[in-house]
C-alpha cells in the first residue's frame, strides 16, 4: 500500500520553527496498529490521519505511543494540506473527531482559525508532587480533562524551567502545561508530555483550550496573543467565544512524499 505523506510546520510562517506535524490523507481507515506504526516511524509529536466523510473530514491524531483526544497543530497542518495541496478550496473546512466532536477551520488569507471546544478545568491543591515536577515554584495548579496546568510568576520562569520528565511521565495525565503572564505577549507557556512519547511539544494547540479561558479571565479580555517558549517557538492568536476557543496561526510545508507499507 502506498500513502501520501506531508510534513508541515504549524503555528509559524518559517520552516524549522513552530510545531512539525505529519499528515496522511486516507480513503478509508486501516487497522489502528498500522496508524500507530506510521506515527512511531515519523517520530513527531503528532501524526494526523483523515478520511473524507459526509462533506467533512474525519480526523484522528497519534503520538509515537498512543492515539490522543485532540491536537491543534496537527489539525492546522491538515487544513493547510487540504487547502494548498489536496485541492480543497472552500474557506471553511469541517472536521469530525470521534473523540472531540465537530471541529471547524476557517481560512482567512494565510491565517488558519481553529474552532475548538474549551477545556473544562478546575483549581486543584498545589501538592508536593506537583511542585516537584519542575525546578521552579508554581503559585497555583489546575486540572483539566487531560492535563495539569501550573501557573508561575513571570515569563523568565517559563523560559528557564527544567521539567522532571520522569515524574511527569508517572502522572495520571497526558502532561503538564506551565504558563505565566508574558512580556511581549499576553501569556507564554510550555508543554511537557513524556508519558505519551512527547518530552516537549514545541507548540501545543490543544493546551491553549485550557490556557485561553484561564488567561481571558485573569486579564479580563477575550482576544489574546500567546507565545510558546519552546526551542522552536510559535505564536498563537487566541479568542474566547463562550464554550469555544478560536486559535489562529500560519503554517508552512517542509516535506511531501510517499509511505510504502
């Protein structure tokens, strides 16, 4: 079997920046074991697969270890591939995820706007276990559907933080979001998920479904600028819209090819 494959850098307009994702168009779903093998071979934080279905596209995301519930940057990358390389020219792309429901991507010039459900999170006790996950001292902790979010005092804490990957991988969670108010952006963050095969995700769109409603409340504004302070870095335009969040970013093609399996 021969499959198309693309590698796209998302939440950036420069190659080697943002978050790389692989995208594989499919005509029908093969065995899940094959999808996981392809994702593991790609060795990127996520590989997205999609199948056309009922005037939309069913989409799924895999890390090198597991299938996950939601992935922002790989959805953006998939929309980029459909729009620029697979002949889909409408301004709105409708995705359906069996795990996260309906997801829309609207295209405005070179900007892709993702419409995602917000995360449901609540404040939790700042335990010794959570404090020990990094070498910095958080001021508050929250628990969402899949991740913990730790709040820190300043951007410098996020830039210089050293995660304890061994402890994080043992959490009953996908990973941890660390965040603080930004200097040149409304807020900054990083994301660590070694338990699912991603030590640090360069730019995590799904984490911003937690970050956006939190910082919208803290800063009393619905439109925010965000920057993920990973080595590659990436910028996200965030807007809170009730129970949904809009995440905007650019993307650029790094590679296109074929997979033989």
